[in-house]
């Protein structure tokens, strides 16, 4: 057996079956530079980013490692099957292990969760060569090594991905992180983060931190931001955080000085009862002031909202729309709750007998790219009919993705970032089209 590995990040197919051949802003993972950096020197490796490259199904590698954001696994099944049928060892890193097993079990030799490090990758590859490959591996959260950014050479990138931590300290019931990381997190050694940023700076000044929560550990973040300032990196970047960061004026000032331009928040709901269902402990009464503080620091606002929750009513959609306008959300995204197997919210809804029997079949058929704002419920909501939620969702989606709304949000921002904000807002409009929604059908909803 030759020590050759083929590392692939699959693309995904839209609902009309077309394979996406461009890099999506919100679906790009940092797994490629991580995995590539962990491959032992005595192994020959080859990289394929299917957004740019064509997959070589005749590659002689004995081992194929597939990576994705954890959601777009339907096309990953097609890729894995072709290599599996050729007798290759197929290993895939997944985030949604429960549903991945249902979809991929017959075409994948081993699953891994967490992030590989040089030792854990060496152990897994040794198991393959020794004929003792396990069906699953938990590779943990140790990211204290430099990432390999040569994987992106010769590709035009919107931004380069970076990470400061793995995991998240919270236990939101709709999120898949708690089941894998048990509400724990691990920060990287700051020296490795700064080293990565210096490498990236030579290639691109735009960075997306892909941490689940940049605000996991305040003192760590404070030290990192100060290092970025002291090193005069002059990078422009975005990250995801909990909204409580808006109460910390010292951190906000450091974020501004360190080059943070956009923060994304999972606000999800404005209803206290719904927050309890999601096991989120944010104070909805503080949202407006927190967002105002962030805006005053010169940072643009991205926000995600969720519908189909137990206390949602028709008025919930209007309240979110008003909230987006009043708080000047620059990049709003809305979606319906998808209770993913293994999460707390799924277990609750299933126990109450509200999960539809057709869940897995329709989930794969209607959502080949799970992370788009889906227009379909897979369970019975508590206070509304499912079609009422879906119709109200489409109506709101149409409002926030109309050209007047997009242009209004775009033209009020810093002209330097106008193209980026326009593009990110247009992504929402394009996703509505991707759901094959006939605008004429929802005009009078």
C-alpha cells in the first residue's frame, strides 16, 4: 500500500442539481489547511477544492479524506461512493455525525469528529496501513500547530480562513457543537495564530475567523487583539461571536484597532420563551444597546434569526423585520429551525411526537445544501401550522431581500466595504431564488 492521500473539499449541488463551482462565503471551512498540515512527511498528498478544481477519480492515492462544513454531505455521498467503489479507504470529517451516518455509512470506511493534529492524523493513517482502521475517531480540539495555507495557492479567494479556538462554551439546544465538544472549548496558542496571520497577510488582507465563538475567553481575546495591533498586521476581518461582546467596550475598541469590520451573531429570536427553548441565556432586552455599542465601534452587524420555535406567532415575523430595520442590521439572514438529530431541540420535539416520519427522505431531497435558509419544516410547530410558518417565512424573506432593502442597507455603510456588503446581501436574495420560489405565488401572502 502506497503512502498517498487525496484530500478533497467537496462542493455542493443546488436543488436543481447544478454543482456549484465558486467559493461560497458562508460555506467554506478551515479544515483543508488544518488537515494538510497534519499529514506526515512520509506521505504524499494532493489537495482538491472542488469549488475550483475537478475531482480526479483516477488519482492513485490509497486513502481519500473528504472534508466539508458538515452540512453539504449529499454531494459528498456521491464523491465518497465513487472512490469507495474503486477500493479506496474513504475517511470523512463530519460535524453532524448523527445524520452523516444515515447518509454516508455505506460508502465511508471511517468518520472523524473534531480537528486532527499531527499525532492523531499519524495514528489514524497508521491504523489504515496496519489494517486496524476504526469506524470512528474523536480527534479532539488541539490546534497548536501552524496551518498549511499553501493549499489555497493559485486560487482566487474572497478571504482566507483562520481560527483562534475550537468548540464553544455554550450549550444551545439547536446547535451540533455541544454533543461533540460537551460545551467545552480550547484556544490555540497565540503564537500559532499570529504566525498564521502573518502568512495570510502575504496572500490576502481579508480574513474570516471561523471560530464558533470568538468571545469564548475574554482575556485570551484581549491578548490576541493586542498582539495583532502591536504587530501592525493591518488586516480586515470578520468573525462570529455571542452578542454579549456588545457590553464590553474595552474589547470593542481593541476589535476596531485590530481590524475587525464585521461581527456575526446568532440572535435567533426576540422572544424570552423561545430563548429558553434554545437554551440561550442572552437578555433580549439588551440586544438593541449591545448592537448600538458595536455599531459605535465602527463594526458592521450580521445577524441570524430562526423561526418555527414553540412560542412563534405571525407577529414574530413582523417583530424581527422591525428589529432589523430599527437596529440597522447590515447583513440579516433568516431561516427555519431544522431540529438536527442528536441536538437537544430535536430530542424534545421527537419526544413530543412532532418530528415528521419523512424527515430524512425530505431533508436530503429538499436540502442538498443544508445551510441555505430552508423554506421547509420537518416537524409540527407548537402554535402555528407548518404551512403558516413557511408562508410567513417566505414573505419576510422577500421583504429583506428586495432590491430597495438591499440597497438601503448597502449605501449607508462605509464606501470601502460597499461591494462586500452588497454581495453578502445579494447572497440572501440568490438563496431565495435557489429555493425555486415563484415570486408571483407569494405576492399576496
